[in-house]
């Protein structure tokens, strides 16, 4: 939105950022194996294409760098007020203005307010009885302690969400034991993981239409996955395929272990 405002010649706005840098999810999450679950060429601004993504599903470092580069490219930084947490919004009917209250004690007045708060960004640690007496290390995946050595430790991972699915395979080889606790079983199927070669990157640089066609193909491929929601027969077929893949993976793992 800020980029579009600048393109239209509007300069009277401010972006209030709670953190000390842009990036949001990709600034905060640096756990082992942190990658996007949407293809890189699709997980980017349509007006700010990146022809040289290194792989089909980019890691957090590359996505964060893309966000930083886009911020600089479009000159957004002068309009961002960092370390400014909004604690209250009050509409004043008499003046038709919003009163924006900041944790620092400052107050701003605005004609329009756009909410882009990311409501799931606050880490949620489970309230387990006795956790306060636990003598070991406890941290959330969004606050990963890279200075803590997991080698030889008995580790408990709570949940099987998108983050756990990524970091568990990375930390399992180093752990003495890894226990994964889940409430609802998750369906896990392999991703089409691949890297983009230099020749492909050069083609995307030279022929932007080719890059945009590639992005469109990814979009419509992802959109087509909604059909099983409306057609139970398709959903059952995909479920059988997922079960087969899980059985095959478990059998392969057992054979390697033996």
C-alpha cells in the first residue's frame, strides 16, 4: 500500500513498525529449516519480480533480503517509524480523525488507518502445569536460541504445525531423543523441492514475460487445489495418495534403520 501511495504522489503517511526492522515473519523466524511453503516466484510482489530466486521454496534469509531490497528499491524507509508499538486506536466523530496511541506515549492523528498487524506474530507458549519448575531450556520456534546446543539432548516439540514440520527433521539427527506431541495428525506430502540453475535465472532476467508466465502457472496450479474442498471424491483420492506416501516413507525409514 505504501508503494502505491508513493506512486500516486501521496507523501503524507507513516508506517508504524513495532519491531526494529522490516520483514515481519521472516525477520523473526530463523529456526532451522525455515522456508516458505509457497513457491518463491509466487511469494513475491507482482510488481517487484525477482528473477534470481535460488530455489523453488526460498529460505527465510532470502525472503528477508528480498523484503529489505524492496524497501530500499521503492524508497519506503523514510516513511517507516521503527520501534513504535500501537496500543490504542480511537475514532473522534467530531473531527473525523483517528487518534493513534503509541506505547512510547506519543499520539498521532490520522484521517485513515490501515491495519496490518499480523495477529499471529506473538509467540504462544503452552500453559503446561509445572512448566515454571522445568529446569531445562524452553523457547518458541519464533524465538529460536541459536546459541543453545541441542546435541545429545532429549527434546520435546509441542505441535505439528508448519514450523515444527520444518525444524523437527533438522534437529532430530543431533538429538538424543526427539518427542513430538500433536493434537491433530497432520498430512505431510513431499514438496517439489528444486534449485534454479544459472541458465534459468538468466532466462528470467532476459525475458521478463517468461518469468511472469512461470509465476502465473504457479498461481493457477495452487488455485486448482481448492477443488477437493468442493468435491469429496477428489479429496478421498488425494487422501489415499497421502496415506500411500506416508506408508512408503515409514517403510523406507525402517529399512534404512535396520
